[in-house]
C-alpha cells in the first residue's frame, strides 16, 4: 500500500485525467487544488517526507492556517498526472500565519505548486468562508468555447450569466448564482488572485477573459460537473452564434428561467433577469 492507493489521491488523479481527456489542458494549462479533510491528511501522513522550507505566497488566508492541499505542479502537464503523479502533483502544508506553504509529499525533482497557487489559495479562503467550510475544490481550466465567448460578449457577470443560462435548460439549475467575470489580467500573481477572490465571495465560478475559467465546489464531481456544464453551454452558444451568423430565432425567455428556478427549487440571481 502506497499513498497512490489512498482513495482521495486516486480521485484527485482521476479528475486531472478527466480534464485532460476533455481537451481543457493543453501543455501545462490549468491547475487543480483540493483542501484535504483531517482524516485524509492522517491517511497520507505516513508517506510524507521531511518538509521543504516555507515559501511565502504574497497573500494571506488566516482561515486556512495549518491546512493541507493537494495541488498540481507549476509547469506540469495534466496529461502526465496519471502516468507520473509523484513529479506532477504534490501535497503542501500551510503555515500557522496562513501566508506560506511547504511541500510534504510529491512535486519531486524540485517542482513547486501551480503558478496559480495564490489565486487558488485566496479562492479557497473566501469560498470556505462563504460555504461554512463546505468548499474544498478549486479548479482552473482552459475550455476553448468559453474562452471564445470572451471575445464576443461584454466582460460582465450579467451578460455572461444570461448567455450561459439561456444556452441549455439545465444551466440555471446547475449555476443559479451565475458566473463572475474577471477582465484580462496578467496571470499568476497576487493582483489576479485578489480580483478573482472578490468575485468568488458571490459566485462559485469566475471567467478569466481570454484565458479560462475558475470553478469551486465541495467535491470533485460537483466541481468538474460545473466546469463541464459551463463549457457545454459555451459550446452551444458558439454553435448558435456561428450557425445563425448572429441571428437567433428563439431562446429561453426570462420568465421561463424563473419557471425552471421555481420548479427546481433554486434561487436564480434576480438582478440578472429582465
Ligand atoms: O498553469 O493555466 O493560468 C498554467 C495556467 C496559468
Ligand atoms: Zn490558465
């Protein structure tokens, strides 16, 4: 029995493989982090090695002090995660101040956590707060249709949420809160981390203009499902726009969105409806 036989590590690797299979992770694109439960840390602890030095993150999340995260590695390819986990992913521990990490397992050969770790960390911090600790997964991917939409629609939450809701009937049920939109920014730093985490106080998904999507959720299925549903809706939107050359004969009307929300017992963000 090794750490790779532990259920949570296997589920994490499976999600990376699923994202690769979807075509959302060209080269080293995208990243995945998971905030481990106490019992999962305990199961993995026998396999931890002597920790690395603490590395400052440039951002602070006091509510995440002492937590452990599974993370993809900076510059690592989702394509390789299942084939070579020990070099592609790792586990990091957060210091008591909530502003630095150290590696306790994986990321062999001098690898480091994802370049987007500050964004993931801040998103974990605000989502954990917003969901009373339920949120554990932050997932960033580069799904092509959603990125394409960011060239055609005004970069705001209302326009994106409405377009996606109206692209497929399940959408208002899967993400009734809509999606946030971050304008184009340089990736990898504290600035985009703070901008994204501001939106994640309200939304469980945030679009990065001309770059990709961040999703959050309590578990791998829900979070992967959110990414998958949003990208499928974006694909339909792009198909409709291209096939119809911008002309749309009919769509799901706002009162029909309200009717779905009522029957499925979800609270649609009313300020986005006409
Ligand atoms: O990990 O996706 O945003 C590579 C990226 C950066
Ligand atoms: Zn990216």
